């Protein structure tokens, strides 16, 4: 919808029977799509970096991966997000199982 020189957007929407929220969404929809594409790109880069760390250190869990990303790579990232991405990609840490020693009495 183009701007009218003498009528407000509210009045035009009322006369045409349109919701103002619909007009606003159509006007700003392109910006939202660009932001979503940028978030997807950032997520892909983060997952690639996490994959490198998981391959290099297979016994590390989400806490240690998060600490590396946060303090070594200086990424501002939430611990829960790291945990969720690791679960989605099946990167749970491998447990090191210690066999119990037999005791002689």
C-alpha cells in the first residue's frame, strides 16, 4: 500500500476494510525473511564449528563444548542451545565406563 498524501494509514485501512497488521506484515515481510536467512547461516556456521570440536574431542559433553565456544572462540551462546544442537545431531558424549575392581577379602 502506497502512502496517501492526506490520509493516514489507519484511515485507509478502515476504508478498504483491511487489517493494519496485515498491511504492516506485507510491508515488512522482506526484512523478516532476510533476518531469518542470516540466522540460518549463523546456525550452520555454529553447527560446523561444533562438529569440528566433537570430532576432535569425542568425550566432551555439551558443557565443555559450550565453554570452549564461549571462552576460546568468544561466541556469545547459550548453554541450552549447545545442548539442543548436540541432541539434534546425535553428538552425545561417549561415556567412559570403568569396570569395577574385584576386592579380595
